[in-house]
């Protein structure tokens, strides 16, 4: 079975010219995720319970995180869940970090978000969807 995609050359050129910009943005997103992976403490100040109280996490999501045996696995699970959250929910996550004695982590992440110029967006969400939509937009 063969698939034939007809793509406008102008769309490919536009997408290619934005590739460097997107790669740089993805680098900064990876930096943000790495900062969070290595610095947040999900046990400090009952972070997970506080995120649940603010409706950033559902009861099922809280349970997924807390059932992890290793703290690192819990952090990774939290980050995977946060990728699906809105910008407002991500901001609430950062506020909750500050309220659970992790202000410095929230500050560093906010600075990185400004560097990426993604204020008002969840920086953990995948940016490559933008490139794909440019390639296949009619």
C-alpha cells in the first residue's frame, strides 16, 4: 500500500525556516523538564495533596503518582501528567511549588519560560505539533 501526500512547496520552505527556531525552543523545553526532574521534591509540603486541592491533579492522577515506590518515578509520573495540563494549571503548579518551600525551583522555571517566550503556555507541551501542522496545512 502506498500513500501519496501532496504538499505545497511554500509550506515546506516555511517549515524548514522555522526548524532551527523550533529546535532551540525544544532545547529550552528539555532544560525546563530537566530542572524539574532533578529539583522538585514531591514529598515536601505535601505537594501532591496541594496540587489535588487546587484541582491541578485529579484523584486518579494523585494516586498514580503516590503509588510509585521510588520518588524519582513519582516525579517522572508528575511531569508526564503535567504535559497534558493547561497553561493556567501549569502556573498553579509553579505557585504550589513556591507555597511548598520550593520557590527557587519555581523562579528558575519561570525565568526559563521567559527565555523560550512561551509565557501563557504550558512549556512541557510538545511543540513539534506546530511543525507538523505547518507541513500539512492546506
